[in-house]
């Protein structure tokens, strides 16, 4: 799911689905910052929180470049 910062997520419904194990999620932004809700109580194998600035770190950019090269090799082999 890709959500904007607006409150479009039914937090109670999301919590129930994540708690049941039927759904997993990762968020890097929330409808409320700083987020203090109960989603943070869930185990990390069901709900993961990452920093929103991850896309600007050197490691992320290097991994993205590697992934893109692999993708190009798959779709347009030389």
C-alpha cells in the first residue's frame, strides 16, 4: 500500500488485520507525526517502520543502481 500523509487509513481495521497475520505492512510516513499509535506494538514481522529519508542514503542509492542494472539485464540482455 502506498499512502499519503492524510488520514485515509482506518487504523483500527489495519491493526486487526496485522494482528491476525493476514496482512503485513511497512510504513515510512504516518497520518500523525510523530506517530504514537498502537501499530508500533506489533511484531516487526507484521509491521515495519522505516525512516522516510532512507531514499537519500548512500546505501539505498547503491542498491537501487544495482537493482536497476539487474532489471535492464533481464528485459534487454546484450
